């Protein structure tokens, strides 16, 4: 199996920056807890099952980190620290249940809610999924110049080769990368 940020037809599997912005803005169609879930996926790059397993105890509110158990590699338990926006951490704390749970819905419901926001955001194609949010996180990190080994840690990849797919970007993202080399041109 060849790893790529694009499907067999050359279509992106990740949300573009503009799509991500629309996704966050239009998540307001959901009840607050589901909005927060969508934002958590967007800002953390968590797999949907990892996000659903989080509780209040998994959030460091002083430093605004999530402690995420990597669920894909079941043979070895690893916990990764992922920074999140302070406002998101605060809202998660304010909206948790009395027993510390962040979510009171199933994986199926979570998936359906993400797909609904994709639909109202007019995002179609292979990127219009929870996995598209995860891939979008990886691409945003790469575009921000974050070292690939740090992205690997945040995403819970066992191999840096898996993470390296996010360095292969095209479309508007490709132009954004190249424009960084133009900073010497006077305006």
C-alpha cells in the first residue's frame, strides 16, 4: 500500500486551509458538545476513537495539552501530548459531564455529525470525513514548518515515513509554501 495525501484519482484526502476555516465556522449548526468534538478533531488531529475516549482527566488545563492514548497500535500503549487552543480546553472543561466525560454520544453519531458539518460547509470528496480532518491537521503542521518528527509524535505515527505524506502538498498549499521563498521581494 502506497501512502499518499491523495487518492488514486489524485484528489486530496485532507481539508485545505479554506475548507478547514469553513468547517470550524459552520460547526455551529450542531449542539455545543458536538461542535466541541468537531473542533477537537480539527485542532488535535486525533483519530475519532481516540477523541471519543478522552475525559477531563486527559486534559492539562494549565498548559492546554491533551493526553491522547494511541488506540491504533494496540500492542503497545502510548500516550501522546498534543497542544490545543486554550479556548477549546476551557470550553471542554465547562461542558464536561459531572463524572468527567466529554462526550455522551457514540462513534456512529460522532461520524454522522462530522459528515453533517462537511455537508453544510460544502466540502465534498475524500477529504469530507473525520480522516480528512486528521490529514488536514498534518498538512497544516507541515505548512507551518513544524519538524516532521514533532508532527509524527502528535499524530502517533510509528514511522516518520507515514508522517512524510503531509510534506507532499499541492493546490493552494503548494503556492503557500513557495510564497515563503519570495519574502526578499520588496513590495
